[in-house]
């Protein structure tokens, strides 16, 4: 195995203008926010973002003008409502939004992982979403019944945040894994951030916990609180007050000030955490 531990700045160089970038996690849970911040600082543009359920990750990328299009089943902040910058950009046509269902994304990724041309299914037959996607319908060679052909979805790069990993990229993703493991198998490149980098011996103590092996990982970045302001079980829950502050900035036309204060005006995610403050971070820590 080769050592894959790098800085977030080095990892961000993998992402180029116009790439199809998939983001793991789900809405306000275990989003790879430290990697998102680095993408924004790098000035990368024209990205086509794919995610099952987007949250502050997608909204920030859109707010900073880094996104050309978004493919998702949902983008929002759960109990706090929809994502304002994403919503405005989609409604005004500034970005192209391709609405999926969770299944249509998973089926496309499965087709790639299985090295199949498409995944056949009856799901979504006759729906407006299927019509908008333009997926083809064909007759089953076995039963003659109509089926939908869900074509391959191939991300150029996938960003994932995990609880633990070793320097080679063997990772343990706890709690709700969403479609992160499937994204890793279908993507050309995978950048992984982790709360802790531990020894391989530690990883091997419970082999069944290592659900994302190094085979699928190209770069590893260590970053404590790397999912903030989203949650990362069992270390911390989501920072509700920081997200409320962010949404207020977006709704009052002060999003550029937020970006300068917390991201583009800083040199690292560690500086962002300093700006958030130790007291705020301690409030979201979970008892373990």
C-alpha cells in the first residue's frame, strides 16, 4: 500500500475546472466541509456537483460561483428550510439543476460500479422526473414488459468525510453512510478527509468496521471537526446556531461577507475553526 496522507491544499489540486464532483454525506450530516472550503479557496470554477442530499456544501459552492450545474434529489438544511443560494441560482437559471430521485442516482452509480451500461428497473415509470432526465424505456427481452434504462453516472472526483482512516486510505465511516461507499466505487478519484488518522494496526482491530478500503481512495486529509457545521457522529452534532447565522447572511445579502470572514479570507480550515470559536465547538461535542 502507498501512503496517501496529504494536506487539504494538495488534495484540492486533484479537482480541475469543469469536473463532475460528487459530495458524500447527507444534507447536514457528515459533509466534507473542510474539503469544500479548500475547493472554494482554490478558485476552481464550472463544477458539476452531484449529491444525494445537499446542504451547506452545495449552497456554499453555488454562493461562491464555483458551480455550473447541480444534480441532486434534495438540497436544503432540513429543519431550517431550503438552501437559499442554491434555490435562487436554480430559479433564475444561473445554474443548471437536474432533479433526480435517490434511486435514479444510486442506480446510475451502481451501473458504473458493476461495469454495466445501465441498470434496468420499473421505478419512476411515467413520472415527470423520468421525463426530465430523458432516460430511455425499452421492452424486457425476458418478459416483454417496459423497463427504464438508468445509465452510468461517473463522478470525476468524490469528496467524503469519515470518522477514522489510516495513512493509506483505509477508512471507517460510521452511522448513516448514505451513498458514500457507492460513490467511492463509481468515481474516478476519491479524496477522503477524516476526523482522526490512526495506525493501520488500530484499523485492523475490528476489520468489519473498515467499510471503505484504500483501493478506492486516492488522497487522505486529517481534519478534526472537518464536517463542521454539519454533524459527525459520534464526535459532534450539527452547529445549529452557525447554520442559522449563515442562512441569515444569505437572506440579507451578506453572503460575500460570510465567505470572506470564514473561508476565502482565511488560509486554512483550522483558521475557520478559530473564527467559529472553541466555546461554540464545545457546545456541539457529543458524550462518548
